[in-house]
C-alpha cells in the first residue's frame, strides 16, 4: 500500500514492519479528538488566509462524514494506514479531494498526536472525577445511617478502640476527595495547547496558536515546541492518579473481603455482586472486591511502563512514545469499571450492626478509656495509668470476660483510687463518643464530617 510518507522510498514497507509500526489498532480511540483538532486547525488556517473559506468548509463537511462513518462502524481501519491521523486524513481527501491535502499545512503528526492524546486524557480526568464523586455520594449516604453503629477500630489489624461505622467509611471519602483533587489539579496544570508546534521547531507559516488553543478549550499555549511534542507528563500524571485511586480502592476492597468472611460477618454482599463456587455449593465469594484489589496491580504496571518508556528519551519526538497509549487506555478503562462496580456493590451491600457490636466485646476496646479515667479523675500520671489498666486487662482475661463487662469491685481491688463512677467509662458507646477532638469518631464529630462531605458533593446531587 502506498504510504503518505513514501515519496523518498523506492520499496514498499514489509508487512511485518507495517504490523510492528502501526498504532491504528488502538489509537482509533482518539478519533473524536483528532477530528475536532483538525477542524480547529483548518478554521485557524482559513482565518489566517492560509486556506480559503471554501476549503475550510469542505474540510468541515468532509470531517462530519468521516465522523459519522466511524460512529456507524462503516469506516475501514486498515493497518497499512499506520495510525488514525493518516487514516482519517486519507479518507477526508478521498471524500473532498485537493482541499484534504492542504489540512496538514503547518502541522505534523507529532503535535497532532500530542494534541489528541492530551485532550483525551483531560476529558478522562473530568469523567473519572465525576465518577469518584458519585462513589463518594454513595459512601456518605451509607455513613448517614451508621453514626451510632459501633465496630472495633483497628491498628495492626488488632482491636484498638471503638469507632462508628460512618467514621470508618468517611476515612475512604477523605481518600477519594484527595483523588478528585489530584485529577482536577492535573487537568488544570496540563490544560495547555500543543497544536502549532509542528514537528519540533514551530513553523514558518503565519499561524495563530492562541486561536486554536481557545477554540479547543485550552487555558494557554505551550511555551517551547521542542518540549511540547515529546511531553507526556499529563499521561504519567493520570497513570499515577489512577494508581493512587486504585490503591485506595484496594484498601476498601480488602476490608470488604475481610468483613464478608464468617470470622467478621460485618457485611454481606448482595447476590447480584457475589459469585458462587463451581465445587462448593455453600459458597458465596467476594469476587468483586477481590478483582478490584487484583486490578490495582495492572495499573501500577502501566505507570511503571510509561515511566520506563520516557526515561532517557532524547528530545524531541521519538517513536518510543507511541507506546504511551495502551497503558493509559487500559488504566482508564480499569478505573472506570472499578468505580462503577464498587459503587453498585456498596449500594446493595447489607450491613450487620449486631455483628459489629458483638466484635466490640472482644479485645478490651475500652482499655484506653480506663487509663484516661485514671488520668482525668484520679490524677494518676499516664504511664502509671497505663500499667494499672494493663493489670485490669489481665484480670479480665483470667475471668474470661471483656474489660467493658468487669465488675467495679475487681477494678477497685487493683487500685483503690478507682471509684464506682468508672463504670460508664468502660461502655463501648461511651468510649466511641468520648473521642470528641476535632476529626475524632464521636458521633457529633462524625456528623460534622458528613456535613463537610455533603457540602463538597453538593453539585452532584
Ligand atoms: N502514531 C504515532 C504515535 O502514536 C503518531 C506520531 C508519529 N509521528 C512520526 N513522526 N512518526 O506517536
């Protein structure tokens, strides 16, 4: 097949090279960005007197036809066309003739791909942010119903202090809010137009980069063409942002897996979002959170992959950068489906407050409260209070009960400064509600956090 760049060549490319060199199998995903970018470029060329108005409108109507062919599935993607840029331009020329051949004036595929891919990534930054906010909305709605549902807060995966379930969920809302901010700040930082950089050094044609930038919704025009055609920071950033998002998702997924086990039974996933075993008829498996945890691996891999492609690349464009797309497409798709299924799985998950409450009776969760009581009400220095409490815990262990159920007389026998007024301090709810410091788990503080997130999410309601 004759290539658009074949002027200086005397032999056809080998089919092996065609296959190896092509990106058309995957970069066709950028067709929208490519067509919009070409139309903006053509309009600018016409405005500058480089194309006639007739040529520009031919390009516009031709591109409308190309777009509809692509969207209806009748467009033929051929490996011999190498990439979508050439396939689209070739089809345009077949439809409109000579004017199609003028479109590439003052442009190179180097700034063209930089434009298309950057705009795709900017769009995905926005879409993923919207999806994270929708997930946060579901989390906050569940939290609203569980500000008094106590469960053991853990450190080292050991029972530590009682907290409420809303407080626990809102920890994830906090992570996801940071994720939104990361996607948004990346979109803001990278909203800079590459079009008009041409191959690497700019162009002698009298173009107007401000105009294309503005019509495509960019905040500004890039500073240095040499940098711009080989800059893939925006792609690295979305890969990092998705990696961090998926790392957060994997932590929640891990907790859901643990909570669904018979050892915990704090939650039960709906049948709709659970799977069975092919051999064990009784099983209901948490495949959804397991896959969420597992898919985190591939998005980390995609980040490492592109960092490695970019490392040590000399200026400016090198074909290596064609390897930038598949990893980003894969990470974006992974993030999108993960956010969607996590949202649905959470919405339909049953929460079991009784089992959480039962777990609070294991592990002497109110031990810190006894120590705090000794400090505040008996004037005992904290280190000594810690020691006395340790003895009380040992006594409860001997009696085979939880510290929250120990009799006052047992405590008084350990240290006579402990009075009967200690009893409320040992209750699990009291312990949770005592933590009133800012950002703490007390119900009043948790309610403040719900208001905070409601305010953050007000635009999605
Ligand atoms: N398919 C190429 C890519 O994805 C487009 C740019 C090619 N430019 C070039 N001069 N070969 O990077």
